[in-house]
């Protein structure tokens, strides 16, 4: 496998007939296999004219406001090229049409990576921006992201990593957490309780098998009334119970502020005011605010983040050999942004 430099290289690509996963590998991305073919055609044409190595200044801007994420991957793709690279730091906010990245160097070194870099930034910024909206709704209350089940596994770690950059306190995806030097977090699925046939059976086994420092959060909506089950589990685990989780399905009305208030009140009346209430299931900013006001202590958020639309990114050539230039409709020359920092 080698980096694509011409159409001839594309013709030489031979894939393993036994390939079982269709997503691109790390090496395939680095070698330009996921670019649009017209960029490779462009290099062949510019080579024929003898101008493929002209020095250009390329700038990337978004179509709408958001939170910047994905630059580490984008930088890793370009870092071994003969390029000068500037960008916003991850987690920084941006406005529509604000310059978020600037690349300076021979066009040959940039050309085939335009598709790839734009895709990385567009998706990552979309996920990070949705996570920031959730962070603002949660205010100072923690939330974890567990949206991996809603996206292709090849991008699930990218999505959950972007969510943490946007404001999530943790990720349930193992690889996403490890990539950030953290440990994955999460509770238990309904499957465990259904197989055991009783919430208390699982709760007691959970308590016995987990290390002392683990925060025990038990799902209590599988079989019985949520408030009853919460008290039942609290009585059995006592001070070892950190929290209960509500994930009532939409078929039964979902998790409502009224349900949260009842569960909180019944736990308090029985002397379990220390037990936290953790909520998951179809959450979005407006619902998060309502549930937070009702007494929820922390949240698990999936589809709102994983299903967020990418923020369209555009790359424009703004200078050639130091001379300002632009296509019609755009103003020639760099669009300065004091928030950019030099990466290389």
C-alpha cells in the first residue's frame, strides 16, 4: 500500500477479496484512498502543465457556528508533509465563515487530502457542537455519551471523543475513552435484568462483583414500578448504592419530570436522600433542562449527539505564490482569525 499520487496509482489498487469490513483502515486514509477521484485527476493535469507544486494558502471555513473538533486527526494526516499548518484549538467555538484552519505549502501536498480533512472536521464539529448544547442544558451536572449503537463502529470512537471535547464528562465506548487517556463509564443494560428475571438479583450480584471504588448505579425500570423498585434496591444495597437509573421506554411515556419527582420523594422519605438519579433514553437539551429541574443528578445521552448533522466545511485557495486570489463570489486573500494557533 502506498500514497496515491496519480491516476495510475488508483488503477493499481487491489483489495483483499476476503475483506469483511467496508470502512477505511487508518493506512488507507493516510494514503488518500478515501479522497474524491477528481483531486487525483487534478494532480495529473497540473503535473502535465508543470504547476502542481505551486505554493498555495488554503483556508477552511464552516457554514454555521459550532465547536471545533477533529483537528488532531487532520493534523496527523498532514504533519509529515512540507506544510505550514494553523488551526483553532479543539473545543474552541467558531462562527459561520470564520477561518478554522489554514494550510500553506505546495498544492500537491494538500490536494488529495481536501476531501478527507473536510470530512473529519465536518463530522467531529457536528458531534462536538451537539455535545456542547447538552452541556449547556445540563449546566454543572455530569453527563456521559453512549451513542455508539447509533453509528458505524468505525466512527463510534471518533464521535464519542468529539462529544467529550464538546462537554461530555465521559464515554461508554471503550476505545473512545482510552484514546483520551480515560476509562470508559456506564451502568448495566436491561438484558442483564431480563436474563436474571429480577432487578434485585442483579443489583446484589453487581454489588458483590464490582470493586469497592466503583459507583454502583442500578437500572430500576425493567419489571416493576420505578419508585417501588428504587426503594427496594436502596434497602438491599444501602450505602453501597450510588444511584438508580431511569430509562423508561416511550411505550410507557418515557422518563417524565413527574416520575423523577416521585422517585426522588419516595427515596427521600425512606432515608435514601444520598441516592443519585441518573436518566437516559431519547434525551435532548429541552428535556434535559426539565428533568434537571425535577431532580435528575446526571444524564446518559446518545442519539442527540450521535445523530447530529455534520457542519459543512469548505476549503478555498486564498493565495497562490503569495498573491491573493479567489473564485467569483469570494474575496481574494486570507481571512484573518486571531484565534488560530500554529501547529507546524
